[in-house]
C-alpha cells in the first residue's frame, strides 16, 4: 500500500507536487473505506454498560442464616462485569464483595450491585430477614395408646417455637419399628417409649408411651382384647370397609353374631350406643381374630333411638339382592351361618318408619362375598302373625310369627347337618312361644315341627332321660342353645314356663332334640322355675351341682362337645335378682355340671388387667338380663365374648363393648 507521507528524492518540482497530491488523495480514500495498514477491519467500539440485575437465594432467611446474591451485568463492547455491593438499610447487615448477605437484624434488606465501569448502572433485590427461629418444645401422642402385638399405633408430634421454625421431627421407638410418618409397629409385648426429636434442634424432643399386649393365650385364663373397660362407650367406625386397630363397635346388648368359614366374627345390630343418640342399631361388623381388628362392613353408624326414627331399613324386592338393601335396626334377633358361609337373620325387635316399636318376622340373607343383603321371606311390617300350616308339612305360605324380647326374651336357633335352619320359642306378639320351626334354604320354605301354635304353653317333660313325641319344653326366651357332636340340639334354661304353672321364672332344665326322630328329651334339671344355684367346690364335678335357673347366659361348645356357660341373670321370683359372671361346664355324656371360674355371688365387677395380656385374675364383669352378650369360638378353639349389659371395671352397670378371649 502507498505510504501516505511524501518522500525526499531528487525529482522535478512539478512531478513532486503531483505525486504529493496523488498520495494525499489515495490516503483519503483508503481511510474513508476502512483501509489503512491493517486492511479492511472496522473501528473499535467504545465499551458500555446497559443493565445490572441481581438475584439472591434464599430470598427469606433468619438472622442466623446468610443469602448469596449474584449479579447479571449486560453491555456492549469489552465491558466489565465487576460490581460493588451495598445493602440498605445499613443497620440490617453487611454484604461481602462476593455478594453474601450477613444479616444482623430483622427486616427487608435491599441488596444493590453497582457496575464498577459505569456507576450509573445498578440493580437490586430484596431479602426478607426474620428473627432467629428456636424450638421451645416437642410433644408426642400415640393413638391407640394400648394395642396388641398384631396392631399398630399412629403417633403425631406437636412442635412449638419462635420465628420461622421447622416442625419436622424424627421418630424412634424403644422396641419395634416406627416409620417416618409416625406409624408404630410392635414386635413384643410391654410398654414402649416413642420419641419425637426436632430436626432443627436435636436437643428438643417429646415422648409417648404405648402399652403392647400379647396375643398369646394361656389355658384357663381370660384376656381383655378390645373395647372399653367402662360402660356406655361409643363406637369408632372408621372408614366403611377398612379394618383398623382403632375401630370398635359401640356398647350394646341383644346383638346377633355369626362365624364365617374363615373363623371371623360377624356382629349385627343390637340395642346400645353407636354415638349420640343411641338406640336399636343395624350396623354390621366383622372381627378378625388373627389381626384383632374390627371392620365396619354395612349399615348405619347412627342408632334408631327412642325419638329418632330415621333409620328404617330398605327391603328392596323380595328374593333379590341389592347393595342398597339393609334390615331395619333391631335387637334380640336370631341368626345362622349356612354351608356356603352366608349369614342369615330372623326377626327381633325394633322400629320401622314411625315411632311404633314392634317385632319382626322377616328373614334375611347376607352374602359375605358380595356384601349384599337379600330379603328372603316374612313381612316388611311389624307384629306379623304366624302362618303355621300343617304340623310337619313344608309350605311356601308358612312363616313363623313376629318375635323379639319383650315379655319373655329372644328365640333360639340351631343348624342341622343338612344345612337347615331351626328356630325355637321366644317372645311373640301375644306371649311367650315354644314352637319349633325348620327352614330349608334350598326351597325357601318353613315347616312347623313341634310345640304349640298358641302362646304361653307349659312344658311336657315326660320321664327324665326318655325321648317321646309328646315331650316339649315350655314356652321360653333368653335360653341357651347348642349343637352336640352327634348333631343333637341342646337347650338350657331361659325365662319361661316349667311343667306346673304359667308363672314365668328362670329355668334350669336341660333338653335335647333329635332332628332325625323329631323328639325331645328332658335330660336334667328341674321341671319347675326358680331353682337356686348349687356351686359345690370349684373345679369338682358333682351330680348335685347346678347353675340354677337363669336367662341371658353366654355359651360356647368345646372340641369335646361340652357346653361352657357364662353369667346370665338369676331370677327366682322371690329372693334372687342379679347379674352373674360364673363359668360352668356341662358334660352331655355324664349329664353333670362343674363350676370352673368366676364368682359364686352376683353383681361382680370386671377385672380387666392389661389389654392383650392373659391373667388368672382377669374376669369379665357380671352380665345378663335383657342384655345378652355375643359369643363365638374361633378356629383355634378359643372362646370370645363381646358386650351385653353388665358391670364394668368400676362396678358400674350399663351396656358394654368389651371384647374378651378365653382359652379352655
């Protein structure tokens, strides 16, 4: 490229002047076109700052924490990203050259980043500063506070503090395991300490105790397994269809029960407390002995009380199952379990629509698989009369009359080897009954088999130990029934008529009935009412021993076919009128009684001990009268007892919801 400076050579003056002019022109044009000694480049730009932005994280801190701020500088040319930091108000803290805010007071800090290249360009962000947070206390609570080794307890923590403290805790258990959400699962019986520790301040913690009972049974001892040790407890229903260790039916009496093919207990209705108000119930529950948990399966969680008649039942179409169907609330019904494991319910006493109390003669089936009720036979109104037809002849028009508990007590039931359902006696609309009926689930027909079609019949005892087609127990209710190993039906006591009068007393007679010969046999006991107990020596069998006349007793059958009898109500019409908690065994082979436990005096209060722990001193309180307890035998041969009317741990009388297990 030409040099733009004139050179000193020996040339003519004219040529020198022309050369100089030409060189100047060439330099002018090259400069205008971006030329020069570097060729075709652009002129350098002047560095400028266009904006400064600031972000701080976290945006909320307490005075014990810091927040780190980061600048974002934008500009043109070779600008500088360097900034200087400041904080406003200055009293709130300091900010380092790296943008770290260290607060010294609470408030809102404005953090400013100013460009070092152009002090007119800056950006800011705010950080909320709170007072320092502290944990002042941690409290823990677990519910239920008493469980069995097969159950769980849900624990929660309440954390208190100042400032923006954290409520997070960590859980530990002195035995067993506990989840991060506070669900405790025991592995052994005993008292377990549950600890909740603050995650923010590990020096702060709270504890709760959970008493864990054993599910191990001891022979000849009672174990309190569930429910309250005081009378009048309300139910805890939980979620429909979901088992829980917290669930429990409310205190009640006159319920009915079944045992399904898995050995689970099913409980329906009764008179008692679901909540407030209380009254006749139609709730259906299932209890699993393996998990010791209740499940609310069906029906209402409110009672049809004396004054609230909103629970009326839904019959639907006769013979057609429906998830909407449900029997009306009632007590003192009878029940069976068929060969398919389905549950059957007959009669009882309660309310339909309106305020009229009466007795039912409706027959229902509950399918444990579909969880649906079916109205099978009988009336959907109260106090229906019986249609007896011809003695011994089945008919689709036959049906037992309505019956319940008023004036005589609930009816009895058995099931024979062919799966037929049998019904005896109870209190009818016009008096106490002694009619015997058979229902065939396959044909859906009733047969009047024995007894009178009129109320208040006296018994025909015949010769003790000798069967006869003329023999028949007198009208009665609240008796005890069981099926022997050979398929024979057995009956003991109850409130009703003996052989000599129409005066109602508690009875002590034992009867057997053969479903094949259709004959009754008076086996033992008196043919008159009002017999007092003869206890003898505890544990010693004697021909003179007798529980005496009583009604509303609880009962079980052991693997040898012996009857076990617990409690009941003793009424002789003169001197005795009391609840009992004595335990007896009757041998169908020897026809003898033996007193094996409980008190030989009435009105005994319950001794509950520790939930889930068997003890020789434990015993349910006396119970009976119109408040029959529910019983069943599980697949391991253990006896179970639930509720009824009786005495709690304080000696207070009322409806109970305690659940007991006894190992014979």
